[in-house]
């Protein structure tokens, strides 16, 4: 078993509208993060994970996820599965989501599409 307290997370400010707290388990097969979005992320264009499968569980707040031509309203308790290669962006109001990824998320496979 591994346990990471919130005080041990690594905080990343992805943009003015998105802050991420990564939980550093050091496992190559799975990892997780909590993201807080207030506004649009990314600020322009879309992002994609080329390798990772990503779940997005809504802890609090509201938002809208845009994947391709699909528009999905996000509400507390909702869960979204994002496939590798899906190009998306988020708009959130106090949106807090838990995002486990498999294999473990790493920056080199995450791309922004302008």
C-alpha cells in the first residue's frame, strides 16, 4: 500500500484557470491528480494525452467538457472516460476533478493543439 497526504502533493499551475495537484506514487502503470478549473483550460485550442487513458470524476463545482463535437455537462458525482488521442478542452466554475491515468501520466505524452 502507498499513501500520499495532500501536503505531499506536487502543485502545478497549468494556466491562469487550471491548478493541478499530482500525487507522486512513482508507479508507471497508474497515477492520479486533482485539478481545479475556473475558466477555460487550455486557454486556447485543445489538449490530448497520446498514451494515457484518463478518468475524470467530478468532486465539486460544474463544468462542460468538449471532446470533438461532443459537449458533456459535468456535475458532481459524474465520471468521464477520456481515450488516448481524444482532443478536448474544459470550461469550469469551481470545478474540482480527480483524474486517475493509466499508464501513469507524464508530460511528454501530453500535447496542446492550437
